[in-house]
């Protein structure tokens, strides 16, 4: 299992949405989208995911 870490997003939800809508590159949009998901708790923190080979994958994003 990979290292776990905590992320604190200081930007407001409104500011992230504004920056996401006006991002110029795909890389910027991806980075801002991930920050937005973390800020809005859109990513399940304790959920286990399974891939095709039935190996458990545990995301460590969030707090």
C-alpha cells in the first residue's frame, strides 16, 4: 500500500470553480478538478475499489 497523506485546500469552493472554468490548459483543469473534488468531499475516503484482477486499491486522497 502506498504512503498516505493529508491535503488541505485553502482556496474556497467558489474560487476553485472560477479558476476551473477559466483554466487554459488540460493540465491546469485536471489539477483544479482534483482540488475541487477534495474540497467538496466528492472522493470517498475509506472506500475500497477493485480492478479487473481483484486486487484491492485504497485511495489515500482526502483527510
